[in-house]
C-alpha cells in the first residue's frame, strides 16, 4: 500500500513538472513571434502566427479551407471573381477562438469577425506559388 501511494505521488509530480515545462515553452514561443501594432495590417503564411504588441494575444493563420476564385491565368475569362475561405485563430487570456473569414465581403460571406475587444479583417489572400498552392493572408486587427 505504501509503495502504491509513492507511485501515485511520483506520477503526479512528473505530470506537474511536465505541464510546467510545456507552458514555459509556449511562453518562450510567444515571445519569439513577430509583433504587430493594433490597428495595422500583417501578412502571414499558412501556419504562421503573430502577436499583438503589448498583449498576450496571438493570431494564427491555420489554413485555406477553400479557394473558388478565378485563376490568375491570362487565358481564362471569369464571370464571377469567386471566393476563398481561410481558418484563423485568436488566442488570448480567455482561450483559443477558431474562426473562418472569406475574401469577398457580401451578404453570404464574412470577411470581418469581432472576437472580444478585437476586430479581425481578411484584407487579401494571395498565392506565393500557383504550382504549390502556398498562400499568404493579409489581415488587419483593430
């Protein structure tokens, strides 16, 4: 019985120390992120994150959910410009908020989202390479 209590205590200590290390690692990662000033715009590649200066808030561009925009090829004629949708997250003291924004503001799509005190707008989504389908999202945070 005594050995059992010691084993449980040891496991709890290991978990506590491990959790503390993971948390401090996350804090170090946040400190190394590029920063943006509230009210400005920033461009993020897929998977990149940026920290709002003087806050604990981080915004991450996760991925492109869909892209039905007109191709940029010169041999294509489009009747409609199309729309793309991206997945972002805003992490602050209240937790992580996952959301999506569209490239085309209309009655059926959303290119601005208010989360707490912040307003995030997708200003532009561009491809870095048509062949590899890598994207850069330009966002504005107010």
